[in-house]
C-alpha cells in the first residue's frame, strides 16, 4: 500500500482492464480527491490531491466504469509528513544516526532512508540495545522486508544488509523493547557520490564591462590629446 | 525546436467553445495546469486567447508549479514541503533549483520530515548524476511508473543549465527534445512526451507518438530561454567589443591626424 503525505498532489497509476476516460474514480473516506484522469496503455493514470487535513490512515478506492463498480479496500494510505523522517543516503554522512520516533506500533515509526538512484548498497545497521527487542527493516514502497520480519535481539547487534537501493530502507523497532539508538553506516562508491556542480564562468558581461571601460578610456584619451593641441 | 510549428500545434489544441487548450490532440480534457503553462507561451504569440483563458478556465487560478516560470516564487509550492523524498524526481529537483535561483537563495534546509540541507550546487549535481544514468541523453526518474524518459524533464534541466551558464549542455538537451518534434500529421509541431527505449516499446505502445499541451509549451519555453541566453551573451560581447573598438579607432584616428 502506497502512503501519501497530507497536502500532496501526485500521479498514480491504477493497473487493470476495461478502464476508459469516462471512468469515475474516488477514494473514501473524504480527504483524497482525483483532480485528473487519463488512460495510458489500458491503465488509469490519475492525479490525486490529498487535502492538508485529510484523515491519517487507509483509504478505499472505488472505480465505476460503464456502470460496473470495483472497489479496493486499503488502496492507499495517508500519513502526516510532519512525523516522518526521510533521509537521502547520498546527502547524509555515514554513519547516520536514525532518530527514534515513537508511534503506535514502533519506536522508530516512519523514519527511513532512500536512494536518489536505485543503485545497490550494503547497509551496516547497528542497534544499541540493552535487553530484549524485536527489530526489522521494511520497504513500504515495494512491500518487502529487507531484514526480518521480527528479528529478536538481546544486546547491541549489527546487521549487514544488501539493499538494491530501490524503495525505502526503514529500520523498525517494535514497541516496548530495549533499543536506545539506531545507526547505519554505508559507503557510497565514489562514482555514485553527488558532485557539487558550480556555476560556469560566463565571459559575456565582462566583455561588455571591459569593452565599455576600455572604449571610454581610449575615447577620453583621444579627446584629451585633442584638447592638448 | 521549431517554435513556430510548436505554437501552431498549440493553436490546434484551442477549443473556442471551452475557451481553453485541450490536453492533447483527440482528447477532450481541459486542465488548468496545462492551460496555465500554455498561457505563459501564448501571452507572446496569441494574447487574445490568453485573455479568454484568464476570464474563463484560468480565472483566479495560479499554478503552484508553473508559476515559477514567470518568476512567481510566492505561489510556488516548494516540493520538499509536498514530497519528503523529492530528490528522487528529476523534475522536482530541477524546479527546486529554479526556485532557489528565483528566490535568490544559495541553499536551504529541508523541512522537518526531510531534514537535509541542500544547495544549488548539490541540486545541479543530482541532476548531473541522473542525466544519462540509464540511457545516454535522457534523464532518469526512478519513480516513474513507466520506464520512459520524459521530454519535459529534459527541458527543466535545460532551464537549470542556463542558470549556471552551461550553454552547450542546454543546447544538447534541447537538441534531444527537438528530435521528438512531430513533423507531419494532425500533431505536427507538437513534442512527443516521452522517449521509450526500444526494448520497452512493445510494452508501452500507447506512449509512443503522443504530444501534449504541457510538454510542448515547456519545450517552447526552454528553446526561447536558450535563444535569449545566446542573444543576450552575443549582444553583451558585441557591444563590449564595439565599445573597445570605437575607443581604439578614435584614438588611432587622432594619433594619425597628429602625425
């Protein structure tokens, strides 16, 4: 289930058959509206707008095509972006301390890393733990576990996780455990690092300024020497 | 991009009964964001239609994205505020770069949900890494539902490149876009929205050959930006050389007359 932050306007693609551009698409409860709809390769491509005050939680999708009604429970979810931490690994120094963010199920709710480019990376994930805890790493975008589900640890533990770089890397710590901190170390290959691209020098304004100054000086010199005679 | 042909394509999308440009040839969709960006183009070529738009479909409407192309940073909704993992999207990175330039900012902190500091230089670095990452000449977008490469992202990158004086890069990008301008038929002058790699063309046949209002408008804007950049630089260089030359001639004439 894809999660959308409150206030977002995004394109989504609904795969299926028999859609037409007269299909009626809506989400319930209220809070998510369809502002644009089109057909691309038999799929419905819709732009949805999530209201700033849309209720957090899952939404049911209903599609009406030629009188036929199809529904999909828990098609999308809406989250509060204010409670999320999404960190691009390329722009954060390693090791990265991942903040604990208590939620209803996890003590590290909605804290995740992402890669700008879906390139593989080994993530060395460390849990500082002084007792029993349950941990896992989830990728909500691809609905898969990168570690786990539900691995029990009883003291400081480190995992080396192969990540293909797509989706999200969300370390989760189940509630009421003994984890006091999470950090992740990784090494971005040099050819994948983000360079700092500086503005290029544009000589044209200097040609203009230099030409005007030079022309003025030469012109004045000419006038002055004329007056001298 | 042949601007005249592209403008003619847009004219062909005009529907007098709606007082608006349709989304694409053969589609009866009229979107405010399409019409907004078309109005930016048409304010120069067909202001009468823009007046009709403003009193109809665009009445009271300011597009939160394309307003940036008019220099409006007030109504522009910064993408980090909307989508915390915005740095995965080439167009969003490009628009944020253009926002920083228009607002006179060198960089800024991300919002609480995406607390990463970024600068103009970083954003250009991200775009540079995305460009040609998978297919030479095209800019990637890992979040795209289709493995296709959009022309409008190349145009946004071209606009960014010009802000940093990468004229030859902007030219290269727009030359790529030009290859997607339709030469004949009912869509003549329009810019196909996407490049679909050959190995995926059978998977997404519907993507091939489509042009639309938004992409074509943005391509015109990018081509015009490149043209005016070159003209401005040419004029500055020319005036500078002319001023220096005039001064030198004046001095030389005087020196000769003295001898």
